[in-house]
C-alpha cells in the first residue's frame, strides 16, 4: 500500500512504547511501578459512573448535537463561573471527543500547509504531530527553567517567523508541571496579537494545582483565544474520551461544521455522565484526590533530588516531575529502559517531549499511590547507590 508522505513525518508516542513494554513485563509476573503514563490511577468517581448507568437505562445511546448536549455546555460554562467568576456564553463551549480532538480541530482551524505553529520544547509530544498532519510546520522554541519552561511574550517575539500563524501553550505544562501566571498570560497574548496571530491555551491540567489559588485561565483576560480542556485529568475520565473548547463567538459556526463532519458527536453516555462531574459530591471526591496528588508531589520531589535528579523548577501542577538526569546518565532512553527492565520502574525519557536538552531529562508521573512511590524511591536508591 502506498502511504501519504506525511505519515513518514509522524513520531511515535514513546510513553506508549514504555507502557506496552511495562505491561509485557507484568504479564510475565513482574511488579512494575507505573510512572510513565499520564493517567490518574483512580477509578472514575462514583456519581459519574452512576449517571452513566442511568443514561444507559434511559436509552441515551444515540448521536447528540455535534457541539455537545446543551445541558453539558451550560454545566461547563457554569464551572467557569464557579471557579473563576466568569460569565461564559455556553454557545462558545464546544464539547469534543477528548481534548485530543480539540487540539486537532484548532490546528485544522488555523493552519494552512506550510504555516507554522510555535510550541514550547519540551512540550506535549502529540502537538507537533497534529501540525505535521496538516503539512504545516511545528516550530519548537527551546524553553528552560529560567523561563518557567513556558513560552513567554519575549520568546514569542523572538521566534515568530514569516510563516508563523499561532502559538500554543499548556498551563500547567506537560512534562514540567509549571503554571503560567496571570501577568505572563497577558504578555503572551499581547505578543501573539502584535504579530496578528492566534493563541491556543491548553488548560487540561486545570484543577490539578497545589498552591492556594487555582491556575489562572486566559479567559479571565480575553475572549480572543482558543482554550482547550478535558474531562480526562482532573475529572479522572481518560477512557470516556470527552473534552471541550471555549472559543471566540466568531469561529463557533466553522468549528460546528468541522465537528459535524469529523466525528458527528462526542460519546453520548460520556456526556450524560459528565453532567455529574460538577455535582458537589463529585467535586468533594476530586478535592480529596487533589490533596493526595499534592502529598505525592511533596514526597517525590525532595526524594528524587536527594538521589541526584535535578529539578529545574518545582512542579506547581499536573502530576509530573521533569528531572535532569545528566549527573546519572548521558542517555535518558537507555536509562529508562534499564530502570524498567532491571528495577521495575517505568518512566518516560525526555526525548518524548522534544529535542531541547531532551537526552538529559526524564519525566516521572506521580499517579501511583504514596506507598508505591515510596517503593519506587527504594528501588531507585538501590539502583543508583
Ligand atoms: C497537555 C495535554 N494535552 C492534551 C492531552 C490529551 O488528553 P485527552 O485527549 O485525554 O483529553 C494530554 C494527555 O496526556 C496532555 O498531556
């Protein structure tokens, strides 16, 4: 079969390679601590599961409106009111099949072949592939601890090229867990607008921050931006494949036509279930989990530092620690395979997240329980000392 040229430019999602290798070892009877995949290891909260059962009983199994059932779009809008005091028109909320579909759609909305999209390096591995799929150009901007591992207004101005049309950030970030402050979000938006471009902000890890205040949403500064979010992480619904976007009124119709054509509708059962995600009972469960994530982060960061991992910026959110391993190895991939095969710890090599200093970094996810993380540190101690 002759495949399209663009398929040759796609890069594999290394975290999945490691997950599959870890699962193969488990099938042989080995105990593996999963610190590779970015998935909360909690079952979906009970009220959501019960709402899904009810939706099945009620026969809610057909296609829904392409942009989502109105009750869910309203519930998401209300969520912004509750968390950020914002009045969002539910028409601007578009429900998608995971934020992955939203990422693909915003790229399709903005990029012609040959156009460029600025992305932070390191960043979420799939983003460059969404861009390549359109024969457009991912323009990776090296970011460092000094920049909080995020694009800044200054970096945008410096790296904007004649073919660049947009910039995308994630806050909190995957893989570094860093959050973009309100002022920096404003600077970013100004820098992108000055170039006549569009700003995409992936807020999928919102809700999972460990300071006193929630991470600021760009929507509190401007409506002129494309915001992406998901039920996967904070709401613990990875397998339900449900996300959303909040977009300017001017692009709602175009995105509606895309949704109609590209996936008809998001999963109906998941949408009815997600209505229960905003109930106070569910939010109380999610708050307990958030506190557990915080405890794990507070344990893992100093424990890794004591073992020689250098953490350039303390993670403020998500559930990842991005660690410099140059004191321990000069090849993060070989290091990760060794940790997996010899010591039963699965983690992700920095090379999954870009090119910039990638070989000297590893990402640890703290999605397993505290006792399992303590066991991981015990195994690491044995491996490295
Ligand atoms: C930054 C970021 N954006 C988007 C996604 C996609 O998530 P989903 O399609 O499950 O919403 C992920 C998944 O790990 C992610 O880390």
